């Protein structure tokens, strides 16, 4: 069947809820096309019907029939049913993120936009994010993770590359370090403005492994065009291996030290 979304340049869907978004988009596009054609025909008809040559004398009374009033009232009723009966309940369901926010299995990532790139902060295996404070920002601590917070011992970060687990509920909390950006995951049918001072969550479930593009969808400065990133959706095992690499990079001392069990006896005599 002819896919109007694809025709208009929509990329393939890779999220669980994306199918519904695509259906809604397709319905809207077809309906708008129908309205456009219908009103265009009506416009041309009125040019012909009310042309000066057909109406040499002006009609000062206008339409006498009540048909248009009834028609307009019917349109208002139909639109009220669509809005109150369908649009609002469907939207309420979509914005209710309880199944994601209160789900212990959800993968949580903090996303921090800046001119011009995306930073991702992961909590590590303990699932607890360390405190961050701009005062701690340095070249080897780009997110300002508080070194005194024990929760940060397994935190790690990546730049312009986010890794997600296929079929796992995902919550990304988005903020910005400078101006307003927009974190757009077209394949996930998701976009959210990144606003300094706010941490705004989005949630979805990836259903197709692969590599996808992240774009900034808000004009944010001279480098806006280059504010792109990569989203990798992979299985849990591949993700765990990537996570370990990132932790070793973020905590070189812990990576170099032998396993804690072996280290304990050796460390004792040294003190
Ligand atoms: Cu950031 Cu455009």
C-alpha cells in the first residue's frame, strides 16, 4: 500500500509506540489532502458560480436557507466528540509515564545538551546517579560529577553517543547547559526541548536493534547543523560490554587495580 509517511520523508519506526504515531500522522495527512482537494474544488466552483457575468445585479438578501447553520452546528458537535472523546484520553494515556518511571527495569540516562553536542550520564550498575555541580566541571569531568559522592564510583558518561537496550523500557531525562536545544530521536518518534534549569523526562521502548541518528531540532547557534549524535540500540550483553568499557575509561584507577578480594591482603602490609 502507498505509505504517505514514507513519501513525505519519515524515517522507519523503531519504537513500540511509534506505530500509533505513524497511524495518526497518516490519517492527518490524508485528511488534509482530502480537505485541500475539496476546498479547492469549492473555490473554483464559487469563482464560476458567482462570476460577474452570471450575476449582473447584486443580491442584497444573501442565503435564505438554514442548511449552512445546521451544517456548521454538526461540524462543531463532531469536533467536540473528536477532541473530548478521543484526542484528550489518548493524549492522557500517552503522557502517563508511570509504567516507565516506576519500573525498576527501566534504563535511565541523563542527557545534557550544550553548544554543540550531547552528553550522556549513566548511573552505572548501582542505578544511582551521582550528584553533579557545575563547580566540579573540568576537562576530565565534563559533567561536573561530585567526586565526594560514593554513588559516582560507577557512573560514566559518553559524548554524542547513547547506547540503549533493545526491548527495554527507557527513560531519558533531558536538560541543557546553555541555550535551548531539542533532543530529537526521529526513529523513536520522540523529541523534547532541552531547557537549562529543567530536567524533563521522555520515555519509550526501542524495538529494533541498530544505529540511528540523534539530531538537535532547535536552532541553537552557529554550530546547530553539526549537533548530531549516534544512538545505538543493542542487546543487553553487548550493552554490558560497552558499559564496562565506559566505566574503565571514566575510572582508570579502579580499572587498573586488581579485583577487590585479591587486593585486600596485599594492601594491608603496605600501611
Ligand atoms: Cu542544539 Cu540546535
